[in-house]
C-alpha cells in the first residue's frame, strides 16, 4: 500500500517538525538546501570539504573554467594564457570585473591571493589547491605570471577548479577570520548572511559578468546544516527543504515512491578507502606495519557485498588509489578478493593467530563503517569505532596518525591523479605509508610534461600501493539527489552542485 504524503510524514517524523514550516519554493524564488556536514570555514583555502567547494564555486571565480559538458578549458577571470616555458605560465586578465563589495578586479588580487596561500606561515588547509605554485608576479595591471615549483601539466585543471581569487584590499584588511563571517567574491552569488557552520544565505549577483558561468537562475539559495538524514527527509516532506544530496539508498528509495519528489542517482569522482598506518605513526606496537596484516584486512572486507546491500545506484568497487574518471588512474593493479579464510591465514603468518584489538576511525557513512568493523571481527580483529567530525579526524591524522581510518576524497573535482594519489603518498601529514621511493615516483609523474610518461609512472606508483596494501580502495561513490518536484537541475559527474544552474520547472 502506498502511503499518502501526510500519512508518511505522520508515521516517520517527529511531530514538532510540522509546527514551524517555513515553506520554500517558487513563491519567493528561494531554493532551500541541506548540508549534512558542518563547514569549518567558508574560505575555500581554509577547508577541504565538498560543501566548501560548492560555496566556493558559487561565490568566487577561478581564472579558468572547465566546461562540464566538453571538458574544455575556457577563460573566466582570465581571458588568455600561455606557457612561456615548462614552469612559467602567463595569464591575461579580464577587465571590468567587480567584486561584490565594488572593488575592481585586477592583477593585484591574483598576486596577493595566490602568494598568500602558498606562504606556509598563513596556514591554509587546502594545500592541494596551490601547492604547485612557487610564486606569482604582476606583469601589468591585467597580466600575471605564475611560476610553478616544477613542471606541472595539471596546472590548467587546478586553475579551473579549486583556485579562486579574493579581493586584495579587503583580504588584507580582514584576513581569513573576516572572510569566515563576511566573504567577498566575484561569483554569480554573493553572501547575504553567514552563521558559521550552520546557515548560509546566498543572493543572486545581478551584476555578474557571466563570461563562463551563467548568471544565476534563482534569486536566493538558503542553506542550513542538518546532519541527521531523517531530519533532512522530514524537511523535504514539510516543504522547508528543496534539495538534498548524498542521500542513503534506503532513504532515496522511499522518497522515489512519493510522487511529489524527484530522485536522481549520479556517479561522482569521490572514492572511499581505508588508510592503514603502515608507517607505524600511531604507536610502537602497531600490527599494520606488517604487509601481511594489511593484506589480511583487504581480504576481510566484502566490498561487493557492501555496495550491493547498502549503496546501489552507479556505485562500483575500485581497486586503485584514485577515481576511475581521473587521468592516470590505472585500474589494472593487484587486488585482494573477499576471502576470510585467506585473511585468517595471513594473520597467523604474521603471528596474530587470535587477531588483535585496534582503533578504527571514521567521519561519515556510519553504517558502512560498522559493516566493515563487523567483517574485521569475523577474522579476529576487534576494531573500536571512533566516530569524529572530519576536521578533527584530519587534524589527528596529521599530528599523530591513527591505525585505521575510513575516509573519502572527492579530489576537489579535479580529473587528475595528482589530486588524490599524490596528495596522500608524497610524505605529507596524511601519508600513512611514508614510502620515499613511492613519493619519488609520484613527484616525477606530477612534473612530467609527457602524457605517456605520466601514465607510466602513475601506473608504477599505483601498483606499489596495491602490492603493499597501503590502502584498501573501496568504491567510487554515486550520490542520490532528492529534490522537490518544482526543481530543475541535472547533476554532473564531478559532483559540483552548481547552484547557479538550479532553476524552476
């Protein structure tokens, strides 16, 4: 029997949620969106969360833009670019652009923003965005020169992705702390209100220059942080939320049965993985320093079973430490089939015939984490779940390491292996392998201007990661978007919810 909307709500949701519905929708030209994760900082250089990428894409602009339909790079804040040599990139900037506060855009903004982010003393969190830049120089008012740390063929991909530009005068005056509460960009939306981590209101920038991105279709985007999925679904039923993504399959299936909602499942660049402390950073007596133990854990995880039972959609199991859609992601590496008996035998060979107890860390997808913990228990490993906020877990991993961590990475929607494999295996704070030879391979791959050579080196590096079981690659995520019937929006594989593309039917 199909429940009516009213009956479904009454059966599933707390009564207090009906008392204060502030209806969203066409009437006031407002799309209300739920974020599941509390965003630590709205400045795109001071967070690495997907939610931050979405806000960054809506409020700020990059120098370039990658057309999601064709994959081609087009000018955005820059109108032209030219490689002078393998480490020198000149860009001609667009004239006549204004920041939301009226400040005129020119070379000073680019030079100040990028040199600020690459200066270690400023403590930027999103180091992958500009870590390849050595320095930026002003050539004239509308021309800049980027000097890279070495040949970096993925530079255009980064300039079209996570690299955004702040207004230099404003940024000098208020710094990151000021941007956290009153951000200023050039993008199709501007912030009207910010309640850090909880509530963001974006208003259409009526004066947007719209060279690559279009002008926003909807006047207001109202975003609230609602961590609990059941509360998100309640608000969708109530009409106080119009769009949610990353909805678990069971909830999406329920919503698909309701005539007033749209449910779309789409692939993403995000992958899930277990990072194993092979370097022993988290303690002296760490079983994970033994490759046989790491391989045992790999054999213990029924990845296909989890995908089939809990994830569904277009999600697929992966074997390499990268997203299959990225340049250089070779899928033909060693893998370890689900085989509990083999896992137990490997533990015995490593002198752990009765298993051991260990800490297991996660920040999202608790049911998936619990399923894997149950599988580890079957081979004698008692894994204790430590469920934390992402920012806290990341900080702990950088400072002291953790034994096992269930993580995901969306690569800032950058379609290049350098945005994930090189991020986690080049001796940085979140590198649990600390393999110098592996790091050297990746650094050579990142800097080669020969595409075939890059692919060859990435294949070697990915094979080392698989052979030594530094990671247990799990799956590439698909995501379920649940929307009200009035919304017009088509997801793209890079998982960038482009707010300015959202409209009304």
